[in-house]
C-alpha cells in the first residue's frame, strides 16, 4: 500500500500565497482539490471510471490527513488530474507533483 500524506496541506501560488477553493470560502488543500477532481471528472461511458472516481473521492473525504491507497488508485488520480478542466495549471501542477511524490517515496522505501 501507498500513502497520501499531508492531505490538508494548502495549495499555493508560485509565491506561496494560499489559493481559495472553488467556492472561494476557504483555502484549497490537496484533499479538497482531489475531491473536486473526483466529483467533476468526465468518465468514459462503460468503463466504470465514474464509480471508481466516486469511491476514491469518498475515501479521500473520510480521511483525516493521510490515506492508504494502491498504486492503481494513484495512477487513476493522476489520469483524472491530467485530464481535468476544473482547475488552472498551478493547481494541476501541484496535484501532479503531489501524486508523483507519493509514488516515488514508496519506491524508495521498498529498496
């Protein structure tokens, strides 16, 4: 199993200023951004992607600050992030790095 850590960490501008969430009422975190990506993904019909996005989004919602996931879960989230038209590049970039770091850290730990 892999672990998504620091889900409650803020997503910031390049200068380090926290970015507001989609409702503009609080700071966007990795958790809130990933949930939004899952909620607003456009799954390919007949693939089960919609249910998978819903399941992962619900698990992220229920998590406190860390969540155990599979490599397949992270690869799926990366696909959703990379195909998302929900957020601007600053958010997509940070989410991509965050998910890649989760994969990289696990690979290092296994050696």
